[in-house]
C-alpha cells in the first residue's frame, strides 16, 4: 500500500471530517444545472471528472479558510499545482464552465443565506417592536381601568389620561364618565302618612341629581325623603347631570309608587263609675274601616278595642295615644291629654283616735267597706307588721296583733291589695296617724 505524502494526509484529514450542510433548494438548483448539460458532450467520465475538480476546489477552499493549526503545505507541491496548464479543448471548456457555474451556485447559496438571515433578523426586530407596542397599549389600557376603579371608589368618575412624553406639553385629556341615573325606592306601596326614602344606586361626587316625585314636588338631594300627602299612583324619575360637563345627562326610567289612603281617627272620653272608686275614664275612638285599635297611656299601660275603660288612682296629666289600622295595613294615630285632679286612695282617712269614745275609734279605708271586692290590708310600724285583715268589718283599733298591746301615738303605714271585676290586682298604700 502506497504511503501518503504530507499534502495527501492533510487533504484526507480535512475531507474525512468535512460535511456539506444539506439544503434541498440548493441541491435542486444544482441538479437543474447539471441536467441542462446532458444534451452536449458530457459523458459519465466527464461528469466524474467535474465532480472531482469540484471536490478538490471545495477542499482547497476549506483548507485555506481553516485555522492555522493545520500542517503547512510544502512549497514544492504548491509550485507543482501552479504549473498545471489545462488545454483549451471542448472538454476543458466544459469543465471550466461547470466549475464556474458551481462557484456561482455557491455564491448564490451564500447570498441567499445572508438574505434569509437578514430577513429573519428584521422579522425578529419587527416582532419585538410589535410586541412592545402591544404591551405598551395593554399597559395603558390596564392603567386606565385601574384609574377608573380608584376614582369610582373615591366617589369621583372623572378620569385623567396623559401621554408619557416629555416633549408633549399639552394639557392632559379628561375622560368624562356619565353619571348613572338608576335609583332605589324604599317601597313600591306606601300609606299616605308615611315617608318614602330614595337613593341613587351608584352615586358619584361630580354630579347633581334632580328628582321628580310625580306629585308636583322635586328635590336636588342625592338621597331624599318624600311624603306623599294624597293617595294615588305616582311616577318617580331621576335626572343625573355632570357638574363639569353639563351636557352629560342621563334620565332614569319611571318607577311607580302606589300611595294608599290612611285612616282618619279621633277619640273622646267620659268619667264614669262609682264615686267611691278611683277615677274611671271611658275612652271612645272614632274611625272607619278599622281592623285594629291600640291605646297607650303615658304611665305604660296599653288597651285594645274601640272603647276601653281606664282607671286612674293618682292625680296628674296623662297622655293617651290611639293608633288604628285599616284593611290596607295603613295606620292613623291621634293623642290627647286627660287630667285627673285628685288622688284616689280607697277614700282612706288620714287619722283616727282609738280612745274608746265611740267616735273615729277604728281605721279602715271607706272604699273597702262599700265595694264588695276581695282585698287584704296590712299595717306596719316602720318595717314590722302589726295588723292584717281581709274582712271589711274587721277594722284596726290601734292594738298590735303581734304583742296584744295598744300602739303608741304616731304615724303608721298601711298597704291594701285588691282584685277588681276583671281579675286584675290593684295596690294602694298610705299613712295614718294614731292619736289618743
């Protein structure tokens, strides 16, 4: 086997690791060039010769362009290559032409690669620029949304939009948001004596509101209250207007409220009953189509029905209030003062003289001797019980039931509990002076 000289070794080493990158379009173009020569003087041997020349030329170019670590080529070999002169025969011209086309093809491939790389770089830059513009627009839109939410939370729907450009000294643009004219009503059915509350659903600070209640009355309050005096059906609407831009108007749709008739009511009273009893007052209410009557006395007692009787045992000024309700659930009310000019304390005497002279020798409240009612009476010396009875004919004669002795002169406290005709308990108390 022949040994390789240094040049051949170098060529073999370089060609063993060399691989031409595959590109389908380039091979198609090369194939078309070779096919165009088939009608001339090319034979299979000629084609193999051209291929060898192309391979040698490619290897030589690769060696020249490689790093300087390769072994230097011998000067004798180079001079031998330089002295080769090809004859100008048809074959040689065809070979030279093929080599030229191959070189042009390689230049075209290189140029195409550079154009494609340049276009890819330009597309990448354009994509980045487009992405940057899109991100910038999205960021501005998000900033606008955040600003609107912030201003809404603060009760101000005016949005300031400004461009981030240090060279632009123009005033910032203001985005006007229409005030919202929708509203809520407290009720849709109401009695004439009641007040109805209204409120704006989404109020903003920079707005004024005009309410029309449909009964000839209006209001510019944000959340007004209104009293519909007469029964009927009323159409309520709201107009909202921006203070900074009075042309920004919005009017709500009408909402209907039905006002029902409230009952008219009054009452009077009379003093009735036995003079021996406490002041008894009969109340008489006056109204039509009433389903419920409720009476309240200022001392905390309550009564029902159109004509209750009320007993007063202490003098004073008592306020009596009557509230009535009709079949629609509407109420009417009225109040009056009733004056009681004296205390009622079972007509009990304030003193007695148990000295045995037959006059005023015993103590018993007069009412208990006249009225046939259940009762219990107790007499106390300070906190000590000294007498007790539940019979009207068993009066206190000044003797202590506890000791059996006559009590000393002085003031004694008495207490009576009774049961009236309707079964209610009544309590009375007072003092009596014992004198001998």
